[in-house]
C-alpha cells in the first residue's frame, strides 16, 4: 500500500506537471486507513426533536415496559371473559355497566361478577377484568350491556411489555434514526440521545479571481460556485459546514485558515502544480501532504493529507473536478466521521449506453450521463469547467483505470445524482 | 368519485363503529382533487446558502455568459496557434515570454508575433493570442519558451458561453436543487432564488393520558410518541413542523388550535368513533369532514377534511396507525404542497415472501417486513400499537383490498423505510 503512493517530498514542481499519480484505489485506502473507528468518534447529547436522521452513538436499552399496564386495544367493554361463554345473538348475556374507563386513569373500583365497564382504546384494564368485548359485538339496554359474542381471556388487551420490555435493546449504536425510531425512543421516556457529532468541515475557497458566491461576474472576476456547492454536499453527508470565506492566493492567509478548528478542511483551488498553486507546498511544509495527483479525470490535481490531526483535502478549483474529487474522497471521510456508511449516497441503476464511451487506460473516468428509460447517454461536453454538465446529467458512470471505455449498448452502472 | 365517499353527515355515531368505509383509492383521489397546482403554490425568496434540497418555484434563465471571457483551460503558454505549426522536439520553435497572466486580471499588453504569455488555468486569454500550449509541451530557456508541439486555434481555450449562454434556461421550476445546481446558480450571479415555501404543518397531539414526548411513563400516563415522529416525517417531506403541544381532550381547546394559521393540520388521537373522539364531529361542525373511516389496516379510523382552506388529517392515536395514515395520506399532501413528487419517498425493491402473508379482502393491509437478502419476512406481531414493529421492520408491503394475501415464495414489492 505505502509503495503505491508516490513520494511527494519534491512537491515544488511548479508548472511541470505531476511526476507520478496515485491510483484512486490507493487514495481511498489511505483515507480509510486514517479514519477512526466508530467507537472513537466524537459524540454529543441532542434532544429528541433534533434526533431524526442523526446517527446514534450508543445502544439504547429500555428502562420501562411499553405498555407499562394492561390496556384496552378497542373501544368496548372490559369484562371477565368466562362470563361471555355461550353468548350469541340468540343468547344475549347481560352485564351491569359500572361506569366508563378512559385513557390516563385507573377505573376506581374492582369489577365483580356480572359487571362490565365501558372502556376506550388505550385505557387501563380495570381490576377484576381480563378481556375487552368490542362495541360492535354488544347492544345496550339502559345500564346493561348485552353480550352478543364470547371472548377469550386476554382478548383485545395489550399486555404489559408486549411492545417493549425493560432491558430490551431498542436501538443499536450506528443507527441512522428514522422518524418512527424517534417515536419509539419517546415512548420509553427518552428525551435526549447520544449522537455522533456532525463532523465540522471548514471550506476554504482560494482564488484572487473569485467574487463571493452569487455575485454577477465583473470583468475577469467570476463568482465562486464551489463554496455553496461544497457546503450543500457537506450537509448532505451529515457534516456541519462552517461558514466559509474566499481567501486570497496568499500563503499566510491560507496557513492561518488551516489552523482554525475543524475535523476536515476542504480547500478549493490552488491544488495543482501551477505557479500560484502553493497550497500543496503549504500542507507539505506545515503538515503532511500524503497524496498529490491522482490518476483520474477530472480531478487529477487532487491532493490530501493531514495537519495537526485534521484531514485536509485539496480540491481542484474547476467546479466539475471539485464535485468529483469531493465525491470520490472528501465525502467518504465526512460520512465516516459522522458515523455513516462510507459508500456513495447515490442510488445505482443499470443502463445501456446509447453511444460509445471512450476512456484512457491508466486513469479512472467520471463520465456524466443523461438517463432516458434504461438508456444512458454520455454528455459530450465533458470539460472539468462545465459545471452545467453535472446539472444536465442525471448521474455518472465510473470507468475503471484498466478500461478503454465501452461500446454502444454496453451495460453500465449509473450512479444517480440526488 | 363523489359517490364513493360515504355520507358523513351523521358523524355522531359514537362507539357504534363506522357505518361505511371509504377506499384508500377514493381518499387519495379526494386529496389530489383539492391540492393546488404547482403554479398556485406559495413561494418565498431564499438565499443560495439555504437553497439545496429546496424546490425551485420559477424557471431560472441566465443573464450572463459562463465564462464571460475566453480563458485558459490549462497551465501553459498563450500564443498564436499559427506560430506553432511545424513544431516538434526536433524542431523547437522559440517565442519570447512577455510575462505572466493570472486568473482575475487581464494581461496588460497585446501579444504580437513571436511572443507568448505564461498563463494559468482560468486566466483570461491575452489579446492577440488564440490558443494555449500546455506546459508539458514546452521547455524554458531564460525568457524564451521552446514550443515542442503544434496547437490548433482555440485549443485549451474555454470560449465565452461554452458552459452557459445569456438567455439559457438554467433550471426548471419544480427542480429539487442538488448541490451542483446551487453551484451553477452561483456561477451565473444569482444570490437568491424563488422557492416553493415549505408547507407549514400544525401537529395537534390530543389525549388526556399523554405526557410530553420523552417523559418516563407514570401510572397510567404514557409519553407521546406521535409528536416527535410526525415532526420528523413532516420535515422529511419538505414541510415545516410548527412546534406542537399536547392538547387535552377538550373540544374548545382543539377548536381553538384548528383556527391557528397553517397549511395542513395533523391531529393525532381522538379520530375514531369512541366516546371521547369528538375531533371528527368538531371538524364536521366547523369545517368539512369529507372522509372518516377507511378500508385499511391499520389506520381505519383515519379522517380528513378542510377547515377554512386548511387541509386537516385526523390520524389515529395508535402509533403504527398514525405512521401508516401519515404515509398514505398526509405525507402525500405535504409533499405536493411543497412542490415535491407526491409518491412515497421510499425506495422500492422486489423480494420473495419467506412465509404466508394473510390479508382480509375488502381492506388494504400495511404489512411490516424484515428484509434478508432477497427475502421478506412479515413481522407477526402486527398490532397497531406496537411501534417497535416499524423500527424492527426494514419496510412494508401493501396488500391491495382485493387480495387475500400471498403464499410463501410470492414476489412482492417492499417499500424500504428510510
């Protein structure tokens, strides 16, 4: 593994291109090798109201029975089952109605022979009764209920602990909480849960040519597209995006930003080997630049490393490259640090190529496609700067490094953007 | 259609059961018939930073070209393509380097014959040049660049508008904005977008027996599970859940809550025909109770209607019924009011039943299943009160009203909880 990562000690190659490129697989292996185990992730206590879609950090065991009393499952009459034996519409057995039992309160008195209590769904079963006869199987005659059917003991009664018992493992650590999970946690009296803390992600947008996101372009200045895109990607993957600024192409400013607190730093721009691309050197000088230059298209100038325990990803400034490098590398780390599955969150479908998809042996290609029915059409304008290609596309096909591409009609896996 | 909805004018049946039940299909048809068209939905202007996952309310057309100047796509040398003709490693053509052109600024002077400019990716092409020769295809000799390969005019140059042209329709109304869509909107200088306003959903939790969510059960009082669950479901479906309270079983209090501002009201509990279930009557008296009682299990006591233009869903208090009724009816309305696809957000897979799944003809069944590989195992404890069955389950199978169920090995569609 170590052997597959080129030596980056001479990173200062400046405008001379990459001497050697790491494979995508080796880069992913390196990321996985430095990610902490689930049990080592930072946690925080959060309220139930914020818990949906969060990742549970610890197992949750119930301290109560649900229900914690025998309760009626129907609207009807609580009675002694043995007293209904032989009842039918031709043999109506009558019981005296003692009163009504509503949810939330115990019925005041014990129910004796020949007696019944009107009961609502959810109400506790009165002492002395053992079954509920649904209202549909009764007739009323003043203060008397006429039983039209027999019931067996326990019928229409929710027993203590039949949903959850004391000591039951209700939710496992690592669970991404669904809406109904939150309901279950509430039902066992839990108000706060220990969740994996969202990884804090600092996004550094570098480039003297950049205007703040959403500013109309002026002269040769262009609005930043990567900041809002990366922010949204980070949130999608369960991270917390720290508000970002555009940083000038100035080593001091970038070094300063590196040292602010974060779990992950994403640097957009300045990641290549051009004259102004000093970010890799900065990382190598002050931390560890482990990988720089990856055999893929787009995103080949991607780099990654660490500085004081913080994972740093150097993402190309070209927006398609930035998106692709995020998806292949940074997103994986952010999902894992948040306790989520490392794999892509994209749904995968199988489709037939409507035309040839050419790739160069020796690099992984990230080919945007439009999906129509079960056909995938590669988008021809594939430049790393054409961000609109990723919005016209429905998804992408990954062509492995050892492939020259696929002929028309070939069956490919498409990862659907979502 | 109208004929398939039973007359609910005599809603005050109290503990006598439902005289007739509406079909699931008729209930869905009614919901669809009263939902506004997309173009009638309320909108709001939001900043780009909040735009991901929101639904665009209007088409967005670009007012600028992207790029809005010809720019270099490589690190290399801007030059006149015609001057590189015939160049090779055996025939190095030399050009004088005038200086460096960085992103963000125009190069100060016009480039003449025999001249070139060092250029970085993204920098504007200097006047007088028409191509970029990548740095890898050059050698440097002092202030002279040696050309090792010819390039054609326009090579490695990003042309004006090649990503997006003025007047291009960049995003369609109705689009759920992806991270890269937000990037594209930023790149055309858009800082705010008009999004469909999130529908405001008021959740009313009724029941004298209920304690606030997450409170340990005491005596015959139980913690509310439906409030936090419904809140999470509403947010999942793009709605905004107004903070909820538990309301006592008191017609005045519920009527008052009905009249607070909201797009949709969900009432949990009190929806059946039991003695304390006056919510349907309240809705009939003050608004319109269109449907009450649906041929399904669980959730048969579900009701729906309108009060002063607000859609009201009466959801059973039993938590599984509440979840199921939300999924079949309320969620659909909330998604539609937020401009989203009406269908379930659950991924659907095909699986074989590991054992028999029994259903009663005449009602739709919502059967929770555990999925193992390509097998689906129905969960046997299926009571409407057993919320933990929806957390143990991986998803559910819908058995249509005309089916008696399926034998072991039958192929069924499973909707995966997420």
